[in-house]
């Protein structure tokens, strides 16, 4: 059985514009970062959760979140400015009893629990897996000035999402070499298009709607009237 370490990254993902502050936007009074942490709590197969902040944000992050994260057993790291730099910062800090590392964008709180379970299951069979969602409309390629160059069919592309999961050996290889994984090395797991990234405060309303649309885990009811009476 796979045992997972979780690494939440606050740096912008590869090939994506550095939109500032997505992880720190509040949705219904709670920062996106904290919502992302909660996605991985209370799971028997998750034994470690770490959050990596950019060096310039570390002191402020500790002041704001140390109590909450510490209560949940979450460790805090620092690295950057790139996504791969934050992976490197965690390279030697993965718990010894973990077999896999989940890497998740701390600005993506709309992760369906069903998608998380599906990618965890796939990770037991592959060295590197990531969530991806189908593109539903044709794409137009543009130049730097926004001028149309070519059309591309939707079926040739997918939206890259997180989390991605790596075997511990593969993760430590990435951390040591500081080299991004080539697309061909990933096994894709189909995920929900609701898993959107918060780029700034203007996205809060949209992402709140997305979160409310996600499937909800079934809550076990009492097994007997006596058990119900205890609560």
C-alpha cells in the first residue's frame, strides 16, 4: 500500500504566468492555502504534509499561519522562486516511511475527493501521474501581440491540473537534478474541469462556485439509535 507525503507549492507552476497571491486569497473567510491543506487531512495513507513558501513570504506566512498549520501537524519550508526550486527544497525532507510524494498547487482548492482518490490509486502503478482535464473547445494559437496564427482541435490537448504524484525515488531525482519532468513521462488521470487555479482576488467568487459544485464525500451515519443518542 502506498504511503503519501504531500507538498503544497506557492510558486507559480511551470509554463504559467506568475500571478501573485492566489494561495493567499480568501474564499468565505479562509485562505485558499488552508483549504488546500484540508484536502489532505484525516487520510490514513497521508503521513506528512508540508507547505513551501517563497523566501520573501516566509516570515509573514509564519506569523499568519504557524498556529493553524502547527495544530494540523503541517511543516513549513522555504524555496523559490521557481516551482522546481520549491521541489528541491523538500528533496531531503520527505518522511522515511513515505513511498510517494503528492505535489499540489496551493492555489487550487477545488479538487474533487474522487479525483484525489483516483490519482492516488494510479500512483501505485506508475512513477509519475498527474490530473488533466479535457479541452472542450478548439484552441487558437497566437503570437506575442495576440494575433491569431493557427487553429488546433480540442482533442489534441488537455488542461494540465494538479496534484501530480511521484514515486519517492522519482521525486528525489527531480529535486536533485532540478529538472522538470517531460510530458511523456506522465500518466494522465482524467480530472474535473472545476479544478481551476486562483490567480487573484477576482477569482474568489468563481472558485467558490466551483467548490460548491464538487461531489461531497458520504458521511457515515450512526449504526444504531444508541450511537446517535451519544451525540
